[in-house]
């Protein structure tokens, strides 16, 4: 099966993942991803304690799914390897094992990315339960009446041009969180992914942002049309 010109989704297991929550994550991803538009690559870290046989017992691994066993211990290592092997794809989506995607999530990201030539990265909604302490730490003034979208936290002047493109519901961001990231092909080739392979998450993110800032008029944007839930939403809700 050739994956050229397909959107590649990459989901990983980190050392904190538990089998039940990871299976929930994968079930949502497989169910809500169109096999004609995407190829899902699951990176299973040996340090996670989750094995391939665990997945086989709990999931029907369809033809759009590929499982790779690795000994990486950092997101940056997995992403460097995965993206370096996905440069022929039309785009790359990075998901962490905390992300629970919903119906239409990928179409919404793709629509946002293709709406303008100057977009490099698209981020989705990152929905946390209104009682999630981790979300309240990020947005301390949020009330407990509504669920929280931490992707557009205004901390450190994250929001740029909030009226960036009202017709497409796009907001320009100065940074992104490591959760659900859509990389257009035009940015993949600008980044030396192997140089980022041993960086901590924050350094990895900042390095990519620096690359984007050096490219004329390239932007990071957020679209509320793509709904992705943090796994804590289902543990708390």
C-alpha cells in the first residue's frame, strides 16, 4: 500500500499512558479517521509497558494502521523519526496519547490548512473538563461552569490577530501546545528534525516556532472547528 499523498497521523504512547486510556484514544482515532485520507502510525515505546499484543487484544487494527515498536523515551525523538519517514505525505498530524479525536476533526484541520497559503501549522481545540485541575492551572480565571479550551490560553500573549480570518474561524497564535498539531508540507522540509530529536518538549516547540518565524509570512493558526478532547475529559465527566 502506498501512502504517498496521504495525510499521515502519528499517535504515540508515552511512559505515563495506561492501556485503557490509550485504547480509548486509538478507538476514537480509527473510528473518526477516513481511511481514504489518512494513514495512522502508532509508535509504541518499550518503556510504556504497552505491547503490540495488548493492542491486538483490545482493538481491531485496520489496514490504515501501522504499529512501530521503538525504544524512544521523548516525544521529540519519536516525532523526529516519524516525520523524517513521512516527508512524502501531503501533511503530517502529530497527536499525543492524551488526545481523543471527534468526528470531522481531520477534515476541519485540513480545511483550515488549505484555506491560506501562508499557514504552516494548525492546532485544534484542546477541550478539558471544567473541573480538570491541570486546565485550571493553565487558565486560573476560568469558571467551573464551562468546559475549557486550553489551546487558546491568552497567557504570554499567545493570541495574535484574533480576527485573523473570520470567514474560516481562524485565530493566529504565537505558539502551540504539544497535543494535536497539523503540519503542512511546506513547513516539513524547512525543519531539521534530527537536530530536534533529543530536546525537551518546550525546547522542541520553541525551535519549530523559531523556524516558522524566520520564514516570511508563515503562520501558526487555531481553528475551533476541529474538536479534540483531552483524555481527562472522559475520566472526569
